[in-house]
């Protein structure tokens, strides 16, 4: 099929490259000229394992191209995937301005029956609003009566809007897209459902569970999933805080809980809270949606409150160990909100660094991928080329992201390079490692 992908972020670029390597003709579109030119030269705008190779394979096969011309791409496509951002507004609601602009351009551009698919995470009612925008544009173009005869006889419109939420995780986006846990098709239009089954045929043949539901249900599905994951994270962090007070070990408790098939082990790693561009935003959006229709969530505001408190725990603990921080050299390992990505959106590390800079500390950080993104937000922050360079003569080390390379370094070597042997480990990287006697070490949930 001919596919247009609008937006070349985590969802759009990875989805487009995956579809291209499944035999579809894909055009990825973005309004960012530098990003498109970079992609044409093989420069990835995001850091994801396997993405450069996947994109290169699609381009080499002649199945993947990049463009700034959304109208041309939409006019040629049989199916258009909307993968633009829905950033969190100040009131906690998702800003769907870019979604509606895509719908407007879609209505201005289609020349034949075409499906618009919202893969972006959106509030309930977004597909309906998109449909209204498209109808208005088609009426202006007098296009609604130019349907092919077979569609007109069935009473189907010239287009359809489908909700098809993604469930990929940053850091494993390529793997998650190639091996989805489920395929959700939000539509009651038989023709649109058939088109979605056609474009996703390889997944369906491979046995990926397919669930057809209403657009409203599909729009809620992603937010509900992420809000539940947020709940698991905040719950285990509360247990970790209790463990510290009673002398228990949260790792042992999490391992026990994870063996219960009703619970499972995922998202039970105690730490300094969740971040990123999805879980915080989707949880807030779900709360806002409930408020808009007269339902006030009881659990989710508490989940948010726990997370906000947990994000401060490293700073609070450092203040206990180091009452005077002005002039101290403090190293930070990890800036991305999770390993495997360069994304620093809502990363706990940023708030920690900001607080310590305000205290007058000298901050130096290392992250294998996220330093460029963090530099634009924290101009006072210094950067090291290696983890060991960061800890040279440091008075304390804070670990904010559990990059695998950190665990490969010996605590003896780290301590040897530090002026003051204080390690505050927000991700439990050295939780189960034997520590030298001269190292003062603290981690979350190990009383």
C-alpha cells in the first residue's frame, strides 16, 4: 500500500521504516526542514537501537522516502498515519493543535478514498473532531459527492478516521514496533477496518492479537495503559520508602510480587520515579478527561503526587549527607529519563541538577546519548566524555539513569577517583554489589 506518515518522531519514523521494510511504499513527512534533510543523508533525529539500519534498509529498497510536502504525500497515499506530537498543556490536557492541522491538510489534499489513522495519543473525541474538520474541507472543495460508485451505494463517506494507538517504548521502539503486543483498530467503518487489516496483514498473520473497538475506546486505551504503569511504579516506590524505615529490602519484595502472575515483574523497579514524554502526559490527560465529563479520579492524582515526591528523593538524601553543597563538585550519571534513549522530557535528573546548581554546586554529568538534549535546558551544566571523567575529584556521585555501562565499572575504581566517597544511587545500579568499606552508599528501598 501507499502510506504517508505525518511526523518523524519516535512513533512516525519508526513506524514508517517498519512499514517500508514490510513491503509498503512509505513517505515520511515533517515540517522540520533540517530534520528531513538530515534523514535524507542518513542522520537520525532520535536515538533508538536499530533505527539507522532499519531506515537505511527501507531507503535502499526504494520503499522509504522523506518529504516536506504533506499535501503531495497525502494525495498519493491510500492510508495516512498521523504521528505528530500532542504536548501537555498547562491545564493538564493534551494539545491537539497539530493533530487538527493534519486533519485540515488531509481534507485539503485527498483525491480518492483515503483513511486517516491517528497513532498519536489523543483525548476521547479527537477522531470525531478530525472528521468534522475533514468534512468541512471536503465540502469547501465540493468533494463529498465525488465518491466512487461502490462507496456511494454503500453509503460510505469519501474518507474515514481511525484511532490506532501505538504501544512502543522509547529505547526499544524498533523491537516493539516489529513485535507489537496488540493491534487496536478504533472504527465502526467496515471499509476502514479492512484497509487497516490490509496494511497490518503481516502482523495479523503472525498472530498479533487484533481488537476492533469504538474510536472512543481506542482513544482511551493508550492513556489507560500508561496510567496503570504509572500506578505500578508509584506503588513500588511507596513500598521502597516503607522498606527504608523498617529495614526491609524492596528488591526482595518486588521479586516476590513479580512471580505472582496476576501482577508480573514489569515496572516494579524502585527508583526516582517515572518521566519521559508519554507516561506523565497520558496520566495527566486521563485525569483531565475525567474532569471534563464530571468524573474525578481518586487513584491517579495520588500516583502523580507520589511520583513528584520520589523525583526529589535523591536531592533530599544528598542534602542529608552534604548539608553544605555550595562549591562542591557533584557528578551525575545519566540524564535521559530511561536507558536506551536520548529523551530528557520530564527526566528526574533535570530537576535534581537544577536544584543543585541553585545551591551553588559545581555540576558535571555524563550520559551516552542525552547530553546534547540536556545542554539546551541546562546551560550551566558541564559534561564529561566518560563516566570516570565525571567522577574525577567529585565530592558525590548521583546515579539517575541505569545505563548498562555503569554497572560494568568497579566501585573500587570509582571510589579511587573521587575526593569524597559518597554515591547516591537512584536506580539501584550497585544495589547488589559488594562495596568497599570507604564508600558511603545509599539506594532506594534498602533499609
